[in-house]
C-alpha cells in the first residue's frame, strides 16, 4: 500500500512525528506499533526512510534516519510499512552500482518485476554449512602458496594508501570470474565517493564489471545508511549463493567503518558506551554481519575485507573482535611496494589458518614452511650484509640469500588489471606451477640464472624462455 502512495496525506492511518534530533526521530502511534528493524516512511512524498531501532513504550518508537531529514517537523505524519528494508536480487543487478536502498547509481533502470528481499537475514543453520575445509585458489602465487584462502572464509587485508589494495582486489575479482565462474561483489562502507568512482572505472576498463555488483554507503551518508549497507550487500550475495549456486567473492572496504557507524547509531540512541567509546553491542552487531558469510552445500561466499587498525593498536576492541572472525590476514608492505615487488605482500607478517598439513597437504605445507624459514633467515642477515658485505657471509648463508632474493622475485606477478600501465602481460598461475617453481628454487636448480629473470613471471619455466630470447 505504501509503495503506491504519492503523498503522506493520502494514508488512511499514520503515526505522528513527536521529536526530530538530527538523525534520531521519535514517532507516536495510537495502535499497531511497528516492530524493530522495520521501515517507517515520512516526508511530503514519503522520501525520508526511517528504521525502527527502539520501542520506547507501547505508543512510541525511536527511529534512525537512513537519508537526510531536512523537511521533517513535529506533527508530521509517518507511515509504518511493517516490513524491513529490502534490496533487489537477481542476475539483472550484475554490472551496476547500488545504494543501501537498492537504487541504482549509474542511471540504469531495473525491471519493475524484480524480486526484493529483506536485508535482515539469519546466518545459514549449522546443518546447512559445509563441514569440509576447502582452499579458494586465487591464481596469485604469493597468496596461494603462503596464505591460502578458505572457500567460504574471511580474509583481512591490511594496508595503507598507495600500496596496492585496490589493484589486488581488482585482480581477485578478475580471477574469480575467470577461474571459478563466480560472481564478485564490492561493498564500500564509509567509502570516499572519489575512490568508488575510480574503482568503478577500473573494473570497467579491466572488463570484469559485467560479472560483479557494487554497493556503496558513502562517507558523506548518514550513519544509519553506512550501518546497513553491509547487510544489503550480503542479501544480494546470498541470492547468487543460494539460488544460482555460484561461488561469490565479497570484498568489503572497510569493516572498521561498519563498526564506526554502529558506534554513531548507538550514541544517537543514547546507549551507554563501553570501553574506548565503542557501542556495548559491537560484538553482536559484527557477528550478525560476519556469520552470514559462509560456505554452504549450495555455494560459498568468500570474503576479503579491508581492515583499518586504529593507531596501529592491535589490542583495540574493534581490531580484536574483527580478528576473531578472520581465517587469513594479508598485510601489504609500503617497503615492498617502493621496491616494485607487486603484489606488495609482507610474506612474514601475513598468515592463514588454512596453512596446515591436514588441509593443504604435506608437500605444500613443507614448501611453505621452508620458504618462510629462508625469508626469515635472510631478514636476520640483512644487517650483517649492510655492514660487512655479502662476501663476509659463510657459503651456506650466501646460498640462503640467493634463494631468498630469487623467491621474492618469483613471488611477484604481473596482473591482468595492470596490463595497460605496465609492459607485462597478466599471468594466472595454478597452485601446482607455483609450488613447483618455489620447490625448484629452494633446491638451488636456478642458481646460475640472474635474479632479474625471476621478476614478474608466471610459471618457473618462463625463465628458460627468457634466456632463449636473450641469446
């Protein structure tokens, strides 16, 4: 009924606004109080969307505005829809940008008969979840060998500006479409509108936009919209997992902004803050979002989430609660980026719960451990090399240095999404080829080849091809 109303005065029964305090709106109803998490509409053309967060008594509800409240005033009518916020789901969403209400931001007009679903869904039941741990192969050597991602798991991506987060996310989307015949979804929570626009054009130029959906709750939007945009993205992703039986790659930027929006909503509602000013319900709110990201018998939603750590303090409550949900952490290094070692992953400060022999197999585990030991020993030797020179090391240490430098360069990789900016053609490397290459380097098979030959190649066999071309 509410959808066809053009003017609030046409409604036969309505509540009445009794208080407007910024984003907080109190509404009075004579009867039929709307439930929590349902939508109340107000404004002259029902353009202002409010979400019920508290029932103050049997006549009054407290709502948080999802869009600007300019024009609202006390005594104005408000219509309870008795339904939660919904977003469109279906194949028609692919290739387009949406806001938290399911409106397109790229001037695309959706079909009128599209199905809409509630953003408030329950996580999959335990009986529906897959009990086997599966590796999600990305086609990126450094990740697949040392930091295997879990299919249906959650990985945290840590990094500052300019170290290659967006490029890495773009490549993962490209490989998802190519390797897994899956769908990618980008959810920007508190994202700068400039970054959103740049990402949209990057995806378009890379030719992967047709198999992905983008949804934004931008930095300038109200905390209510930023708080719910993650739930809206998951509803869209769940359609592809449960109905289309596809694997979905969900990229979230940034999880901390979700917690921050929840903190603002909690403050607006007058709740007593907990430690460091965070909302007392932070753990529950984060779990309601994260637990919907799961591997089921129908398909899997695999998530890679950018995580901002306040003041680099890993004991901050926001970081602690986020870490508890992650199965892998990928840390990007500005030092490696400045050296041109892309992807600029700090291999020693990143890790994955999947890197266990019972999951990835004994051979893969042994190779990964040997790589870590070799790189860690090289880090210890760097100070000695800087002071005394490489020649002063023992022969065994010199071999370790040579192996490490070749491994570091072999674990760089040219990306499809950067072909237009570099002279390197993109490479998608299988896990088998990546492991073979690392194992042969560890066995000193390529000690006679210069280090530069290992830089920006795909499989290890390309080294011999380069040598033939040079000669």
